[in-house]
């Protein structure tokens, strides 16, 4: 049984009611529920007396170090079987790390620890690393985003990596590491026996200077499937270095996030080669890079290659215009694998979307999710979009937010939604002005088709 509650104020009576339910739950999720350290005393008892409990998620609650101390008493009992613990943004400090170290050292069932968005600091995480080095620790996933870490943490992390072959996921995003520390970390990863599958280093102060070392990890660790280095200024020269590792036969990358990396159309030649030849690659994010139409056209040519297996392409805010839409349309009509296209915040205009729709209507197009938010669209393209919605049953998600569609456009979209042949289940319409009459129509539509979710 699962208990999944979010954003609910807990009265004493409601809490007492839930405690009875928790005694037999396998999963307990209580994010944003205004919990405090006093609630953790009760949860500690649940942890120690409910051997079926394997996941506890308490993100965005003011538990504090005292709350974690209570939880850990339950976690240290022999009857505890908890596998996943989420304590993101719970007002923890380095003081919590000593208690959590004891749990890591003594509780082999714990395989996931998420403690991001807490001021643990380098000193605190060094203590966690000591716990990881205990032979009893079987941790597989460690999330340390926004933990106020500095370059000094790398030596302790590398020691933990050397001793922990079980570790599969490591997230260090949004910490001030810098190139020198990232180089050391990558050297440690190459030498370690761990089979890392996910490495997230977003906003870590990385430049092209450390991309050769990251590339070496990609070439050496065939287990690595998910790499995110978004929000780092690696530039075209850094991307070229990364591609050496990405193109290595040992590299089995599936998910690659390169958003806001100061890339230009010059990077698209390397990226196109990657998309067209790396058959393991299924998702790539290039959001907020200045690729321009010329770069997008190169990417589209790669998508048409029979070897390309790409399923998700994120090119939001990439300086695209109507000029690239013919190439995108051609790619949509050719690539049977592409399922998700995020192309919002580009000046495509009605003419551009009309072109995209030609590709969407092709029998070989299997797109499921299309994001066109803030693309300078008007009601003029809505009739064509409505035809796609009513015809293309694979399309289940459509985002048209921040476009001046007005009543005329929204009514055309609604008309398509009413048709039995339309399979769109989620329609996103943020910040679009329409009349109260159209508002009533949207509400009536949701009532008549409860499977459709309209988000506005």
C-alpha cells in the first residue's frame, strides 16, 4: 500500500489518522506537508515497526537536524527495511551527517539517499563519505545537489567511489566545484571499480578545460548512460572534446543534457554525427544554446539517418525561426523513433507550425509530445493543429502556452478535443487570454472527457 500526500497542512487529528495507515504502508510520501521534528518521532516508530516500509519521502519539510536524529533511531533498528530515503530541502546542516553516517555504516538495506538542497557543506559530506566506505553500506544512489560543496570534497568522494562498487548514480549539480575538482573526480571515476550509470554535474563551474577528463569517463565507463553537464560554459571546444568520449565504442550513453552550455551552430556538426551514429542515444537536451536555423537543419538531417534512435529532442530557446521548419517537418516524417519534441520559445510563427504539421501528419511520424510554448503563434495555425490533434492518435501531449491564440484559436483546439478520434490527454495553455464563455467551454469539455487534463 502507498501513502502519497503533498502540500497538505497536518492537523493533529489528521496526523493521528495517517499514522494508523502508515503501519502497513510500503511507501510513504509526505512532501510539503509542514512536518517538523516532532512528527519525526512518530515516523521513527513507524520505521522500526513496519518491516514492509521501503520508501520514505519527506522533501520540503522543516525537519531540521533534530528531526533526522529521531528518524535515524528508527533506521538503526534491526527490523528496519528502508531502501529509499528522501530528505531534500529539510533544513539540515552538517550536524545531521554524523547521524546519517551511522545509518550508512549499519543499514545495508538503504540503497538511495537524497539529501540535496540542504546546507551540509563539505565537512558534512566528508562524514557521509566515511559512512559509505563501511563494508556494510550498499548505497546505489546519492543525490547531493545544492549542498554548498566546494572543491575540497573530491578527495573524500573519490575514496568512497574506490570502496563502493555498488554506486550507480551520483548527482553533484549546483555546487561550486570548478574544473580542477571535476578533473580529479573524473580521474577517480576512471580508476574506481564502480559501475556508475548516472552522473549529474549541472552548474558546477565547468569549462572546456575539464571536458577531456569527462570524455575519458565516457570512453572508459560503458555503464554510464545518463550524463548532465547543463548550465556550464563548456562552449563548442568543450563539446568537441566530449564528443570524442561519446563516440567511443565503449560509450553507451542514452541521455545527454547540454542545456545552456554556450553552444552554437558550430557544435551541430559533432552533435549530428553523434545522433546519427550512436544508436544507444535516446534523449538529448540542447535548451538555451544559440544553435540557429543552420544548426537545427544539421540536427534534422541526422534524425533522418536510419541508425538514429533518438526519442526525445529538446531545442527550446535555441534561436530558431520559420526558416528551419521545413527541415524539422522532413525529420518528423522520416524518424519513426522520435516521440518528444520541445521546440518552444523559438520564433516559428504560424507559417512554421503549418510546415511542422505536414511532417506530423505523415504516417511514419510517431510523435507523442509536442511543446510549442511562446512560438509567436496566433489563431491562424489552430485549424491545422486541430486537424493533427483529431487525426494523429499517437499525439497525447500538446503545449501551446504563451501564444496569442485568443478565443478563436482556443475554440478550434476545443473542437478537436471533443472528437472521439482525438487522443490528447494533456493540453497546456499557460498565460493565454480567453473570454469567460470560452472558459466555460473548457470546463465543460473537461467534465465530458475526464481523461483530458487542461493546464492553464
